């Protein structure tokens, strides 16, 4: 199926996600501009569908870019208007569901890049952190302001923020609800690049194109192995040994090694 047909098909599937596939890269745009692209339950279920089913059906997919509609927000958090009748039990279900969906992103075998074009607050910051790489536009703003509402992050924010920027600054941001700009996010190690406003998606695509020149199984194994570092029940080093072995059995390893010896560019087939 050609990418234009896939794009048309996906447009029919989702209400709050705009999806286009260009040259093997899926651009997923959170499309609730009036609510600053807040994640309501429909959006989160559409995200689940995309990362558990639809994305795997896109032949030759190089990677996925997530971004927000409009110039103001990437995603301004979970939709606060849906919080009215939540209690302890519903809250825990809400958080678990969101975490499981964000794991689908973190464990996706192709690179997922957040192109953060504005506010990435609460669930929006957590969403960006579930992606493999983050590009911040100059207008990007990051924060976990949940304590302002009397709650804590529930989509992995207390865990991934520590992983990325360390306990010292993570605790400060989580407890003060301070919102930081793109340069500060870069300085803290939260984002990979800061680019001029409007160039976030282009930079994300550039990175995905670069990664697409490498062996796909190796990329998937890098993602799995790095994730294993953060899994309590996994020995990351042991995982890496097995994953390394698996890459040695690929056709792409033979091709990569042969290409090096023959002083030519490798032509990987993903097997
Ligand atoms: N859920 C639902 N609606 C939201 C939202 C959210 N997380 N964030 C923003 N919106 C809505 C606003 O209610 C407003 O709707 P309205 O026009 O119908 O009144 C619209 O988006 C625009 O937001 P507004 O607050 O007017 O813009 P602003 O420029 O003054 O402020 C923010 C921008 C991002 C600082 C502010 O909207 C905000 O603090 N949002 C909540 C962030 C948050 O706490 N996220 C974590 C949730 S767990």
C-alpha cells in the first residue's frame, strides 16, 4: 500500500490524532488545539491503537514523530475536564492505562521522536519523555505541574524525569511545579536539540532518516537494551549479551561487516 493511501485510511480511523505518512515517516499530530491538545480519553485510546496496531501495519516505517497542532502547545497534559468524578480506584486505573500506553511508545522498535512545539506539561511532558528522542522548538515549555492540582504525575513522570535529569532537579521540578524553557530543558539533558520554532518536525525527520540508514534489527535491539537498564527485574548487561548475539545472527550484520571490508555503503534489508 502506498503512503498516500495509508494516510487516507488512518485519517478515517482517528478523531483527535492527525496522521500522515511521508517517505516512511509517520507524523502523528495531537489535534485538539482549542484545549491545547490535552489528552482526553479518546486521544489516549487512539494513541494506544496507533502504537499497538496501526503503526506496525505501515510497511517500511522508518520512525514516528509526535507533535501538537497549532503554535502554542505540544500537549498541555491530561484533560483536566475529565477529572471531575475520579476517586482512588479510578485514578489508579487511569494512571495504569496511561503508563501502559506510554510503554508501547518507549518499547516501539523504530525511533519515536517528540517534536515539542509548545507547552509539554503534565501528561504532555510525560509523553515526550516516553519517546526515544526529544526536539524542542524555541517556544517549548516543559513541566510537571500536577501538584498545583493536588495530584502527582501518573503517566511515568516521577520515574522518567529522574532518569533523564537526575533526582536533584527532578524533585525540584516535581515539587515546585516550575515550568522550564527549551534552553533549560537542553541544559538539564531533557531534550536532544533546540531548534527555531517551526523546525521541530523537520529536525525530528532528519534524525529518523539518519537512523534509517542503520540496520533495523540493531536499532530495535538498542532500544530494548537501553530500556532494560531501567527495568527492575532485568539484568541490563545480561540482556545486552543476548541482544548482541541476536544481532550477530542477522543478514544485516554480514552485510554491514562485508560493506566495511569492501569500503562501500551497507545495504541493509532488516533481516
Ligand atoms: N486540560 C483541559 N483543558 C486544558 C488543559 C488541560 N490540561 N490545558 C489547557 N486547557 C484549555 C483551557 O481550559 C482553555 O480552554 P478555554 O479556552 O475553553 O477556557 C484552553 O485550553 C487554553 O488554555 P488557557 O489556560 O486559556 O491558556 P493560557 O495561555 O492562559 O495558559 C497553560 C496555558 C498551559 C499554562 C494553562 O492552560 C495550563 O496551566 N494548563 C493546564 C496544565 C496542567 O496542569 N497540565 C497537567 C494536567 S494533569
